[in-house]
């Protein structure tokens, strides 16, 4: 069978099947809706009948008859009766009902029933120590006419639609099957500037479709490599800039005038510290890049989070003496143990703390850590400008900056890098914020225990 014929045949069967299923579903659910809607009308009639019965002594016979005619006889062929039940649940019915239906009406407190083309609702209520049975029946003529018209419409659509599907499917499949030369032209037009373009796959079972799939998979791998490379460059430029700035600043200050030997020594120590941080940052970024490219697994080690967070705080305070960070630990003195890569986590926590300090106008930032059953939770709390609700889901996107934070220095990379590092550790990073009141960034790291 030719591809054109096979595709046309399969498409026609599927489309016709869906068309038929849609028509049957529309009719079925319309029928259910009409039935339930009509039953609700009958229940309303029962409630009105009950209220009128309870209040009938307050009306004159003429007023009572007007109310009955106004409210109780609005449905086609509607009947209603109120039957007093004696002690053995027997009663004399005003209208004729099948024997088995009478038994159910007397036995059940509330009942929905169908009798011929009529539908009905009954309910038992008690007044002044006596039981009364209300029965309301009617014919849903409007619903029956509606369903009859709906059946005709659906059948007409099927009779005209299925042949139209057969004809159109053949035409569409004939036009959709492109020759191999078109795919070659398409492939030749793809370059680094439009690497997201893909060949169209019409039928994954034939040779043309398999060729297109294989080529598209190759493009996927190339595009992922390009994106990983771009992300690495963006992240690296952000992480390397701070220590480089510190090194240049320290060197410029040291050379600005003649200094004593001890002052030069202190300047060289500061430069050495920043150079070590720079070296560690570059190593971590290279390691992160390799992990994202699935070249190798990152090295994990058990961490005492109390000691580690103190190291983070000391390192950050040394680089940013104008910022204030306050550490708080679980008062129960429970062990705070996690498993992770020290260098990557140092970068992740430092980025989050740095954001908290910058966006809170150098107010004190609280870092609270407590133990969980399966790991450690660290909450970094600031009382700064906060994050707008519409920006909250985008703040972890590289280069994104909230509209209320455009005047604050930053590149919009640090938080996205922190998110990736925490995800690499099988952890979670959650952000809660209220504009004008501050932000809480919660980081969870698993303990890494064997289960």
C-alpha cells in the first residue's frame, strides 16, 4: 500500500471515529443534563408544594387556589398530590401508579422515579405528628423535543461529515507528502542562527520519517551543547567578576602611594585570598559544566552544616564587610548533616545571601538552619524590597530582573546558578516574598543517607 493511501485511510478512520465519538458523547451528556435539570425542577415543585401545604391555613380558599395555579402547574402534564399517611404507612392515592411504584413511594422517604414518559419526585415530611407524602409528576416535553432535534443534527453531520473527511484526508495527505529533496533543502538552510528549526516528520514509520527523526535528534544534541556553552559563559562571567574586581581594587589601592612592607604584605594576602576564591569559582563552574553535559558525576562528601554555614558566613563577610549576616541554628542541637559538594554549595549559598543583602539595603540578613528527618533546611530571610507576584516564577531564569530591582547592581545570574546547584544535589529551593516586606529563600539539602 502506498504511503499516500495508507495515511489517507488511517486518518479517515481516526477522524471519523473521533467524529462519531464526539456526537455520541454530546448526545449522551446532553441527555443526562436534561434529565437532571428536569428532576431539579420537579424537586422545586415538591418544595413549593410542601411550603404551600404548611401555610395553607393562612390563606383563604380563593388565595390558595390562585397560588396553586401560579406555582404548581407550569410543567407539561404536571400532577401533584399530598397524601396523609396513617400509622402503618398506608394511604389512598389521588392518581394511579404501578403497584411496585406505590410500594416504593410509601417505603422511601425521598424518591426519584420514571413512569412511562413521566418523571416524578416524592418526599415524606412530618407536620404536627403526622406523616404526609408529596408526589409531583410531569412530562419533559421540551427535553424530548430538544433531544430529538439533537439526534437529527448529529446524524446529518455524520452523513455529510464522514464522506467529507474521506475526501479531504486524501487531498491533505497528497499535499503533505514532500519529496526528499525538500528535506535536503530544509536541512541546508539550518545554521547556528536558526538551530532550533527542525525537519517535519509526516510519518515516523517510513524511511523519510525515520531520516527526519534521526536528523532532528542530531540537531537536539547540537542545540543542547550550544545552550550549555552559552549558559557556562554567562555564569562564568558573573562568578569571576567579583573576585577579579576585588583583586584589581586591592592592587590599585596598594599602588596608589608608597606603603610600608607590612601594608604591602597585607595587600598581597588579600589578593591571594581573592585569587584562591577565583580559582575555586572557576573550578566549580567547570565542574558544573561537566555535570550538566553528563561528562562526570560531581564529588559529594558529608557536611556538618553548622560548620559549613559558619564558613559561608565568614567567607562572605570577608568579601563584603559592609553586609551583615546573622546565623541561627536549631535550639535542640540536633545534628545538621547533609551530603554535597562543598565548593558548589558555597557558591549557591553565597549567591542567595548576596542577593538578600543587596535587595534589603544592607539590613541584617538572617540565616536559620534546622534539621529535618531526611536532611537540612536552611532559610535565608531578608526584609528588603521583596519580589512582585508576577515576577516570582521568573526570578530563577538567567538574566531576569524584577521590575522593582532594576536599580540594584546585579546580572541576574546568581540565583539561577544556585537553583541548578541545589537541583544537582537532589534538593529544593523555594522562594516566598511579599513586596515591601522582604523575601524568604528556603533551601533543602538531603542527608544522603542510604535507604
